[in-house]
C-alpha cells in the first residue's frame, strides 16, 4: 500500500462520512430517526472499506491517538491531510448543491 493510496482512501471515507452526517443530522428536511442509522451505516462502511487499506480512521484524532501512544508518526500526515480534504469537499458539495435544494415535490 502506497501513501498516496492510503491518502485517497482517507479522503473518500471522510467525504462519505461527513456528507452523510451533514445531510441527515443538520438538515431540517430529514426525519430525526434517520440520523443515527445513516451515520452508523456510514461509519461501518468507512471502517469496512478503509480498515484493510489505511486503517479506516476518517478522523485525525482517532488516528493520532495511537500514534502518540506508540511514538511513531510515520504516516501522520495521511491522517491529517486526507480527512481535511475529504471534509472540506463534503461541506462544499453539500452547501453548493444539497442545502440549496427545496423539499421533494417543491418545484
């Protein structure tokens, strides 16, 4: 596994996780009962997809904690840069497209 592949995986899983969180937990158009199930499913997907490849952190704090304890920071940049890029991309995509849309059936 190369560093670039691990970085790309961290970007994608963070993007998916944050996009789901923003979409279901903050949008008033979404039913309240949907958020826990959708976020839990997104976390599970992130772990199942990213776990074998990069460790599936999707969160710098989750990745840096074990690195601080072990004293090994060889891949720390992957777990900082990847989630930042994924999170910013998800926020911009949501704000630019989804937040501007009206409720279904409202044309």
